[in-house]
């Protein structure tokens, strides 16, 4: 590539980051908020509805069953019809279902709506991961994926105080006769639907459709991405079905499963865990404190991919980062009698969990191309996200079986550590190739 083409490519990438990343990050904030806000509502919701801990854990986790069932077909449809239309459809649908959670007065309705929310949101996360491969070359994809993943901690940083404030409207004139948890579901769900409509008019499917790029920038970026995609197709599985049966893809599914067990085992219980440490109930103050671990995760997800780029090493950095997160989970349980240490440990756990993810996603996105990327990335996310169903249920099981709140955290730490070991083993599978 000559100097002019390199300049055009650099310019196109810079413009694409400024145009696309803020929008997909906002989308992820709302996605994470609408799937995890049940954690903020837990105490008040269970008090008003009489929902048991077991029913809450089952309903919180069944989201991922619906999500997993429709993940692969959703991503293939996105590849066929275009990301702009499909991502918009996903957001509008899940926003309406999330708002309908205000009617979840019984156990059956709660479980049904959580399942339907998973069906509605299916394909969003792998859809965006796939969408980023349409716009950004491999050498910077960990960094831009990290920008996108800012949405997860920002959902808690912004959503914690927002959810706490909406919950605090309970029994006030501003709630219009609704409980605080009903106001939270209504407002946050409608926000997603409104942004979903905006997405349809804002995003472009691929560089060649972007009016905000010059012709030279379009050509340089499209040529680079086509070259990379051809290389992946030549050495990776060919076609959607082949990707679904590929052993390397299935191994990546198992790693992502440990990531989701770790994340949702923490975040579904984070507000109530912090409230217990502080000796108070979930409200505005707990909402602010709950935002601290995700803030630390946001800082880590900014710097860890850059450290990886500087060292020219993805696998070891990702594995060590994840193992440090495992240590944080374990210490948060061991030090539960010292709130400052326990909350600090939760910060380490959140940072380790999130900061390894942009590095992890470079492995499947550098291995899969074409329709294989659409189905393979979706399969990894759908099978891995079953960890979101397992996590709350296994944590409750461990706590009840061993009659200790620490037992659930120790189990999460063990699963996370095993995930780190599995990342280290990627070199033996030939999936640690350098990206230039």
C-alpha cells in the first residue's frame, strides 16, 4: 500500500471511529441497562410481588435461554439484510419488552417477559461485533472493541444513579401511582426504543455506503478489509454451517461461557451485595457506590488493549487480566467483614472481567470471515451467554448448599480462573497469530 493509500486508510478509520463508536457504545449502554436493571429492582420488586429468591434467579437467567436460541439466525439475518435495519429492529423490540416488565406482578409473567426480552435482544452483541469487522482492520480492532465495551461499565456508572433515582420515586407524586421499579422499567425501556429509531437513520451498513467518507477513503478502507476477509476465508471454516461445527469455534464458546458466568455472577447481585456491605437498602446511595467497580472497569478497558498493542501480545495479557479478576472475586467474599477491602476487590474483579474482552474478541474475528463470521461469532456469544443463565442459579445454589454467601463467590472465582487457563492454551490451537 502506497503512502497516499495509507493516509486515506488512516483518515477513513479515524472518521469511522468518531462516527460509529459513540453510537454503538450508547446502544450497548442501553442493552446492558435493560438486561441488568433487574439487579437494581431486586429488593423492591421482590417485596412488592412476593417473588422468591429462586424464582428471581431463574427469571434473571432465563433471559439467556431466549437469547441463545435466536442468536445465530439473528446474526445471519443481519449479514443478509444489513446491520442498520436489523440493529434498529432489535433495539425497538427489546425496549418495548423491557418497558412491559412494569406489568410483571406474578412469577409466571416475570419469567415469560425475561425470556421474551432475551428473544428480542438476540443478535445484538454479536451483531455489533460482526459490524465492527465491516469497518475496522484487525490491527486496531481490540481497541475499537474496547471502546464499544465501555457501554457495560457506563451502564452501571450512568444507570446506577438513574435506576436508584427512579426506584426512589416509589410512593411519590412523580411516579403517577406506579411503584419505583415500574417507573425504572418503563423509562429505561422506552429510551432503548427511541434510540433504536435513531439508529435506523444514523448508521451505514458498510464503508461504501458512507456519504461522510471520500471516494478515496472508501476505496482504501474497503480494499484493506476485503484483503483481510479473503485471508480469513482461505484458512478458516468456509460457510455458516462449517463454522458451527468447527472445534476451535467450540473451544472459544467454552471460554466465553466462563466470561459470562463471571460477569453475570457479579453484576446480577452487585447492588444487593454492596447494600449488604454498607448495611443499607438499595437506593440512590447504593446506586452511586455500585458505579465504582464499573468505573474501574472502564479505566482498565481503555488501557489494557493499548498495553497489549504496545507489547505485541494478546493471549498472555488477556489470560493474566482475567485471572486477576478471579482473585478480586475471591477476595470480595473473604473480606466481606471489611467493606472497603471488599468493594476494592469488586473493582479489581470488574476490571479483570471487562478488560480482557476486547482482546478475547480478536481471536474469533481474526479466524472467521464471511458468513462463517456471522454464524461463528453468534454461536460463540449464544453458547457462552448460557453462562448468564447458569451464573445466578449456581451462585444461589452454592450459597444455600454451603450455607454461606462466600461460597457462591468462590465458585465464580474458580470458573474465572479456569477461563484464564483456557486462554493461555489458545497458543496450542494455533490461534495466537500476530496481527499487523
